[in-house]
C-alpha cells in the first residue's frame, strides 16, 4: 500500500464500520509526536482499544489495557484514565525486575535453560532432519521468561506434549485460538470461541495466582530478598489482597506472552539472515573467537559466561549487537497501536507542515515502514547491513564512499529505530530480549550452520553451490516475510565440528 501511494509519511486506512479507521505512520518524526510525553498526555498517547482483542491472553488488568474499557460490546479509551496514574503505578512496580543491572544477575537462570535446546539442535544436526526452527526457540524463550519472571520451570522444551507443564500447554492452546482465518473478528460473532478463550484463561489464572500467593508467603518468612520479577514486585506488600493477586497475575501473563514470542521471532530471523550473509556470519564468528577462544562448544561458552566476570562478556559483543539491531530494524516483531479519545483534539504535524486532527482513530506506528525509510537509511534501507550501527553511540551509518579517508558517519535519528517503541511506554523487557539474544547467538552461532529450505532457500548454481549477489548475500529463490502462523518457516541444521570449522590459529 505504501509503495502504491508513493511512500507517504502517513496514510489512512478506512475499515469503518467493521472497525475504526486507522492512520498508518511511516515517518519517525510523526511517530515521535505520538510516543513522546506531552501536557495533554503525560505518559504519551494511550494504547489503542484494539489491544483488547488479546484480553484473555494478557488479562484485564495488564499494563497494556490500563486506559481501555469495554462497554456495550464496544471497546473505548477511558478519558477519565488518561492521566495514566494506574499505568504509572504498575510500571513502577515491575520496573526493578527488568532493570539492566538486575537482569545481568539472572544470567545463570537464562543459561540454565540452554541444554535441552542444544541437545535438540545436536539431534537435528546428526539426523539431517528438516524442522521448524521457530518452535524450539519459542519453547526455549518461554522457559527463560518463566524462570526470570517467577522462577517457574515451564518445561516447555520437552518433545512430547504430555511432558510439558500444564501452563505451557494451556498457553499454546489459547494462542492457537488466535491463529487462522476469522479468529480476530468481534467476539460477539463467535461466542463459542470467546467462551473457549475465557475457559482457558481461567485455567491459566488458576495456575499463576497460587504462585503469586506462595511467593509472597516465602518472602514474608525469609530475611533474604527474592530475585525474580515477581519477587521484586512483591517487596513491601504486607497484605496481599485478591485485587493485587489478580493484578500481578495479569502482568505475569503479559510478560510471558510478550517476552517469549517476540524474542523467538528475533532469533529466528537472525539465524536466517546469518545463513544467507557469509560476510556477516564470519564477522560474528570472529568476534566470538576473540571473546571466548576458538572452541565453539556451547559448554565452553556457557562456562566462560558463568565464570567470575563473565557477565561483562555480554556487553562486549558490539558486532553481534549490531546484527541484532539490524534484524530488529528489518524484521520488527510488532508495532504500536495508540488512540486518543474522540473530542480530545489530538493534532499531528505532517512533514510538509500541515496539521491534522487524528483523535478517535487507531494510530499505528508501523515499525516495518518507519525503519525502512529511504530518507533515513538511503539506498540500503531494505538491505541487511549491520555495519550501519557500528560507531558513534551505536546510531551511526557508514558512508558508501570508500575513498573518504575521514570515514564520515551520517547520524541516524534515534526515533528512526523503534522495535521496542519509544517514550515512557517503551517495552519493559527490551534489555532481557537483548541479553537472551546475545548469549544464545554466542552459544550456537559457531556450533551450527543453518540452511533454509522451502520459501527463502538459497538459489544454487549448476554445481550446487551458493551464489553471491551484488550485495554480498547469497541469492535466494524467493523472499520470506512474517505471517501469523508459527509454522511458516523450516530450517535444516547442519552440525559443525571444530576441526572443520576453520583452520587452527
């Protein structure tokens, strides 16, 4: 749509009366007007009531739904709650558990979830079996978020469904009700589906709420403070009311939902981009060699990360961080939908200087379009170029002029990169996602070669060898893109042996 309209900074999609009209924002300067703090909206423009479509996954008291109410079968932004006091209090309560300095202390818990994933990858590498990479990564990230948030083993990485915990099985069952055709139409058109979601959501609550009560009781009995996100949120709570239990339960569901799927998407795309970008893959492996030594065995990497001072290694991966940043630029897992109530008179100034009133419509800050803006990223806007993020404050782009000895760098506006969104409502778990991605890449990027099959597979020469294109990537038979179903991509894993990995140094 954007291409056909000539890449405008914003454009309106009219879905009325089936839904609200939607303003798609494709320009970072326009997006900043929505995500920033203003006198009218002290915590930026509130979330869109469309987030209520997943209310049974995240709960009615989730951070994401604090300013939205459901009345007369219609979702509305609650004008009385726009000052954001409830949202602010919730965010303040859970911020300590996601603080960077605290999360790095959770590194042993994160790394402790790697062995089942590595065993499964070794199995696939040995058999040469074709498999979906997204599923085991989703299971891994679910185990990690469960450990970090509430010190619970979700047992998500068992191959047999009956061996997995009830929590993960219920989450999977609930998630499946949101995939496929017709699952996102209004609930009153599909009452049976709505009832199923309500039933499963109550079962999930029945598992999480006792954990909240148990954690609170343990904290009151113990003189030591807990370390999980839930533990920290319960500090200072003397009387645990049912309202607080419900509130904590809904935040946990929100973190479990948002904290596993998006990170899994990031990692799946990362290994795909590495599989078709030999120069980038080599640079990643060279950085890991310098940091961890030439042994690609994941156990060796994990041992170094767990050794005294190992947490410092997580912050010493500039190129891998650039790769992650570039993957998130090209393949953002989500955008952000906002809405100002009717009559609030929210105005947006367009890049041409014109002002437009945009209240009472969904305002979709579309990361996919914003982060491919050619006015910002130039001719390489659609290309995988991690090097653009190396240098000054991690927000610089190298010039394409190789003859320029000064290596002039063109600054990229901070607002032009927003996969975790910006402003006070940015993603609370972004640092956890970064730590997870870095250590998982460090553990397996040298251990395995991944080969895509099906859509997006390499276009081999007559000799059966990959062919580089003019951009330094292997040619592929077709482009791939994100879809709603989890089972979209298949990846074959090929084992790497150290003696075959590269010449000894």
